[in-house]
């Protein structure tokens, strides 16, 4: 960072003089920005000498202008500064702000001089509210124009390196490749043409390119996915559409005898209604479970279960069927002096979960005391009494053809004497048999403590929620071996 700031520290005193040649384009830009930020909480990245912030902040609710060059910011602090404008030193790639903090983020004429602009866009995505606006005006390098071509060569010679030289389409493409949807753009005349751009987030379906993002590897974001995957929703919606289209098509196909056509169309319509209901349910459940939704049911269940896992210093716990790693990581974070191991079958039924996802989530959560490996709950590949605690959430009900109480005993087999257990699942009598008798059996086997807690009575969810989401009978089996 030091060598990069040095160039900007050097140019800070003369930056405004240089920018005077672009005054007209900048005035037009201020006008547009003032309208967008009216009454909003704004963050500006790479704010330089405060040209934009000082000319627009008074229409915002609050405005934080940041730059990584101290000298640029010192220059910005000179002269008139609106009351609601503050300056702060920040590296655009590692912003210190919380997720979803700002209504508007502005980054002007900076993405092309930053070595890793993709990473900066990721940080913007993190600190911007879901419906927030990104304003990212940028100079456009257009070598067909003599003045702008000569100017960019002059700047390069002066030590201001352009990491990217986008033309209009190239810049739009770059933003879209990185998950942004350009909602408005306009080319403004300046020494080097200035493209004024406003963006919102592109929905996944609108992303133009399916790209492998190398930065994901180095700057991962937490993504525990969803117990109701997007693929399931898409399949139900597509099935509904196909059956509905078939029903309409058949009812219009007058060449087919009514005696065949009518009942067949009715059958397809019933099928479409059934799949439509399944689609509506899956969308509803997806939203309830989502870590990004209002209810955050998965998070509540995972954290509520993790609370019961206490590991001794240097001890090791096991999470059976760890999925995307949420419970393993939650336990690891609650027990920083110990380790957690997460195992999963990672089969086709939960195709979005895998070991790499777990590892990425652990890295993003800063949990270094975790390890993930392939394993089968039916027959764990560990000797008896290996772990100081065992846990699991909503796993065993997925495993058909195996006695659920035997599955529990297999998990408890690898637990050390004196170790804690917290196992949450849909333990309805139809699936698990008599769980009260099982608890008594554990006590007879010498377990220090064994309790069965109904989690649908308000602890994790209400009875109503459990019924709608197909989670009735959810129980937490806890205790000490
Ligand atoms: C609903 S997800 C729960 C994931 C995770 N426990 C959580 O709370 O987010 C069910 C998980 O059970 C895993 N699973 C199913 N059968 C399994 C088996 N026989 N052995 C290990 N894991 C299994 C699936 O792969 C999936 O990750």
C-alpha cells in the first residue's frame, strides 16, 4: 500500500489544478450525484482531494469520504467542508465498515488505477445495502481521440499507471462481469471522456457471464447456502410451467377426441397445480431459512444447537452431516481453544454443499480451528470415544432404511465418556420410534445426563412454523455421556 499511496501523496497538492480542465464534466456529474444521494447515507471510496464530496455532500444525510492517501485527505480537509461530511483513511480493498451500511457508494475515476478493482467491487457489494446504488463514473480511454490518447500517455509517463484502459463497452462489461447492472450511463465530455455510471446489483439470472472469480479464493464471503436449494425451486417452477402449458395445449387441440383430450388436460392441470403449490412452498421455506432473509431460521437453529457444545481446552468435537459447515463453524467459534471436525456424505441430494464450500466459509468466518472430511453417519470412520463432543443438525431424517436410534448410538459411540452431545433432528415417533424410552436407555447405559427438548415450542420455532415447514417433531437430544 505504501508504494501505491506515494504517487498520490506526491500529486495531492496539484491534483485540483490538473482536474480544472475537466470542470464542466465534473459540474454535470455533481448535478446527477446530488439527486441520487439526497437524504441518503453515502460512502465515497478513493475520494482524493474531496472534489465530489465537497460539492455534493450537503444534499446527503451523511457522507464519509475515504482515501488511502493521507496527503490527498489533508488537501480535502482544506476550505469549506459541509457539516455532514467526514474524511477517513481507508484502503478500498479492506474497508472497515460493517456489511450493508450505506445507501449509496461512490467511486469515481479510481477503478482503472487500482490493481485489483474486482476486489474493491466485492467490498462495495459488502458495505452497500441490498437496494443500494453504486455510482462509478470513470474516464474512458479512447485512443481514436488524439487529445485523450495523448493525455493518458502523459499521465502514464508521470507515474500514474492505468491498471485497466476501458472503452465504454469494456467498462460496462467489466461492471456486469462483477455482478453489477448498469442502470444509467452517460458519456460526458472532458479531456479524457468521462463515463457517468449508476449501477444496482445484478440478480444472478441477469449476470452476463458465468465466471470463475479468482478473488473468491483469497477473499471468500460466508455463504451457508439454503436447506431448500435454488435448484429445487427452479425445478418446481419449470415443472409447473411445462404441465400448465401441456394442459392448455391439450385443451386447445381440437384434433384429439374430447373423451381423451379433456381428462388428460384435467390431469395435467391438477399436476401443474400440485407443482405450483410445491414451488410456492419452496420459495416460502427458502426465505424463512435464508441467512439473508428476515427470519434467519437456519441461523437460529444452528446457533441454538451450538450453544450446547462445550469443548475442553485442546479438545475436539465432531459435527455429523456438516453440509455447508454452519454448525461446525458455530461450535468452533464458541470454543476457540478447541477444534471441530465436520463430516458429510456431500451426496447428490444436497448438491450445493461440499467440502470446499465448508472450507471457504471457515476462512471467511476466521475459524481456523476446523477441519472437514468426507464421512458417512451410518458408519463413522473413527474409533470409539474419539471426540470430546458430538453434534448434528437435521441429518438423520434424510437417511432412509436405517434405524434412527441406531444412527444416534453410532454418533454417541465416538463420544468420550464425560463428553457433551447436542443432536437436533425431526425426531417424530414415525421416524425415530419412542425417544423417551431411548433417553431412559441412555441413562441405564450410564450416561450422566440425557434430555429431550422440543424445539418447536418457541425455542427455535413456533408449532405453526414447524407444521408449515415440515419440521414438526423437531427435538434436541442433549446431555453428557
Ligand atoms: C439439511 S442439511 C443440514 C446441514 C447442516 N447440518 C446444517 O445444519 O446446516 C442435511 C445434511 O445431511 C447430510 N447427510 C445426509 N446423509 C448423510 C450421511 N449418511 N452421512 C453424512 N451426512 C449425510 C447431507 O449431505 C446434508 O449436508
